[in-house]
C-alpha cells in the first residue's frame, strides 16, 4: 500500500501549550475509536490489519523516532498529565511520527474514493519564540541595533538600565577574535537583561531569542552564549573594532542558528500556531501588546522574501487560541476568537500573499476545569497547584477544589489602555485520566477535520 507523507508544524509562543497539545493530539488519535466526537472522518473507516510486528490491529499505529530531530517525549509527557502535572515546555525542535493505516467499506457515496489509506503523519514541535529571529535574516547588524533600541529604550527599559550598553563606543579598537573582559561583562549583563524581560516582565518579543546556552554541555551542538551572543551598538562600524566584532557575531548567529531552524520548517504542508490569548489579555495591556507584536512578526516570516522559503508547500494554516476551558462557552468563546483575529490580523495578510486561507479557532488541549450549575448559575471548578506545580491539598491530604471568579470573562470589545484590568489566573491541575481512555479536550478533533479531512476523503 502506498504511504502518503504529511508534515504538520506546531509552533506558538512560550506558554501557549504546545507540548500538552501534541501529547493530547497523539493520545486521542491512538484512541480515536473511543470518542465519537473526535475526528469523525477517521471513524468512517474500519480498522485493517497492519504490517507491524505486534500484529495488533489499530487505526493509528506505532510511534517512531525521527532521526533528523529530537524525539518528542510522548510517553513521558503523557505520564505527567495522567498525574495531573503539566509536562515541561518546548526547549528544542522535536518530532513524533504516526502511521495511520485504514480502509473504507465501499458505498455509493465513496465508490470513486480510495478504499484504503496509509499515511505517515509527522508532527514537528517548534519553539515559536525562535521564529522571532527570522526578521534578522532581512536586517544588517546596524539596522537591528537601531530597531532594538527603538523598541526597548525608555519604553520597556529605563535609560539607566541600558547605560552599560550606551557607554560602549562601537569604534573602540578590538583586533582579537577572543572575548575581552569588557565585552564579556557586557554580554553577561545583556543576557541577564533579556532574562529579566522574559522571566519577570513576562515579555515574549525578545531578540535574539536564543540568548542563553544552547543545548547541554557535552552535546555535539552545544553552544556557550559567550561564543555567539552579540549586543546592540549604535554608531559607525569600522574594521577591527568592537562594532565589527559584534557585526561578525550577528552574521554568524544568522548563518549557524537562524537559518538551520528555517530549514527544519520547510516541507510542512500544515501549520498550527498556538496563542495563549487568555493569559495575554488578563496579563495586562503591555503583555497583550507584546503578544500581538510577536505574532505580527512571526506572520511576517511567512511572506515570500529573498532569504525565506518558509511559505513554500503550505496548504493550510490555523491560528488557534488555547486554554479555552478557563472561560464560559457563551459568548466568551466567540469573543476569544474575535480577540485572536485582532492579535493575528497579520496572519490574514500573510495567508493572502501565499494564496491560502487561515483558520481561526479555539481549543483546550487538556481540560483543567469542570462545569457546575447551581441555581441557574454556571461555575468553573478547578484544582489549584502550588508554586512547584503540585496539587494543593487539605491537612487530610484531599485535593482542594476552588471556583474561578466572575472576572475571568472575555469582553466583546478590547478595552483601552487606561481601562485595562490585569487579573492573575491561578495555576490549575489537569483533569486526571488513565492511559486507556482519551484525554478530555475541546475542539482538537474539529481542528484536525479542517487541516486533514480532505486527505482521507480524497
């Protein structure tokens, strides 16, 4: 039987839930027969025997390792979710392969369709923040430095906190390829500054996105930040100066770190971009603005450009808001999608440029709330987590149950900056399940129908 190969690229900004999404998608595909409302197209087929050694007839078979990227730790992530603990977030590119073997009973409506299918589905998990580096491919070092200061100086970062950079004269002689103590001090301060923006300020739009050590010591691809990080400098760039040294590092970063990442994207027919709109909105105006600008820059990476072939081979694209189980269904889900369309308005232009349409939707990869109705009022109950990500318990060891407050609602209109109220959403435990049953989720099957339904109906 001929096997079609299909590649889906999954990306999204930090905290969007890529790891939980892929784990839920894979697990529910493996148990697709257990859910009548999950990917209905597959349920039109019957299970056929397969060629694998275990001879266990399944609709979706065998998780394989892709030799060209890291292995997605499906079983490890699944075990975490079974315990109600969220898996670790995406730190590098990883892949899971699924082989889907199935056949269709002949009928009048399907007479001219293929009666058997065999599809290898390659699901690739990409850290979305790395996409924010793609605009660097179209910039010179001087342009990037000017762009960096225009974005952060006096708005995000006070002038005094940038003094260690502004005091460096780009024309200072520097003839060695080695890092001087002065440069090393600046690199360390710059790395700490970017870390502060990411971890404490909760900002996403950070360039360069990879400002810490890459990989683990001893790995073939390990990189110490002191060997590749660069800092923004304003001023003339002359040979054998600190400015030219940073310029060379900037070009090396694009060649050795950014471009290989783009190569990994190539050949993906379907692209899913996950966005945590809910936490962006409740995080306050600055975080919401930062999320919108990040998505806008990510979408600009899809436009046909001299250094960019990312747009090639794309058939369908979906921009998806996650964690929808944190809000009531009506009318908040529709309001959430409208807010996503505002954040991802650049996606429409990017899709038009490459001749495709973009789907806007909302999902919950792994539900963590239960709906309760009392006296005609809807409540969302959840189990809170402590700072270490473990369930909060009573003195008797019972898991605590709480209710989300009435402030966790998505408005129809996006508020103005002066009327924006930030709300802290508590950390919640995933609803438990066992490995023999599907993960409770919302709308992942609908998303798969949009992306892949045509493959099985052809």
